[in-house]
C-alpha cells in the first residue's frame, strides 16, 4: 500500500509543476504572459528583476477587460497575489522604463506563479491538523485530483459550448444560402419575364 502511494506521489510530482519562466526585457518595452484561470481561483507569484542603475520596471496584472488586479512600480524582488473573479485569460505584464538621455540595456526577469491547489501550504495544514507526512501527501493528492476533475468538467463544458456555437453557425449559414438562392432564382425569373415583355413590346418576338 505504501509503495503504491509513493508511486502515485511520484507521478504527482511530475504532473504538478510550478509555472516558472525567465526572459530578457529590452529597454522601453513590455512583455506580457497570459494564462486561462478559472473563477474564484487564487493566484500567487514571485518575481525578481536584475538591477540596472537608472532603469526601472513596473508590473501589472489584469484581465481581458482591463481590470487591474495587482500592480506595483519600480520592482526589484517581491511577491504578489490576486483572486480571479470569473473564468478569463489573465495577463501579467512587465514594463521597462528608461530615461531618454540614458542608453538602456536588457534586464533579466524571472517569474514563478502558482494557482489553485498549488498555492496551499500543506506543511502548515499538516502542523495545524497534526497529520503525518504521508497523510499530508494524500491530502495534497486528493486536492489535486479534485482540481483535475474540475478542469476536465470545465473543458467539457467549453467543448459543448463551442459545438453548440458551431452548429448554430452552420444552421445560419445554411438558411442564408437557401435564402440567397431563392433571391437569385426570383431575380432571374423576373429578368426573363421583363425581357420577354420588352421584346414583345418592340415586336422583336411573337
């Protein structure tokens, strides 16, 4: 039983990564990182920026509607957190600012983010509840399993919504095609009858 649990926890460590990224930010530019996040989900992160005299970097976290969830100016090293209100694509932007009289250089930015289950401190939970290390790992596995189930349910819901939208679009295109064809047939019939009366009036045909 213990061996099976340890094997599961090993797999858990493989499929439960931290979202870590490092990049170089050119002077007077901005770089944004986007990710889809479920509703009512806690997002936490840590950032660190290389120090260059005279240059500053600001960061801002916002949703697709432009609502600012977290923001700080002149960052060097720190943490942030925010709670998502609805399912949306959220972005975290780093903005470089260099004075006009200074020749800027690229700065190195590192970012580590966690969301949902990843933000829980299971060591603290274990100490508060007086759980054994294996029980803490099982609690972590249970929460991760629930999170995966919710993610699959959300994916299924989005797939159903996309399929319904696709079917409605196909139906509208079909009705529009039939309507266009009927209009063209009606116009062609009207042209034939009009030309027939015109030629009869001119006595060009019997």
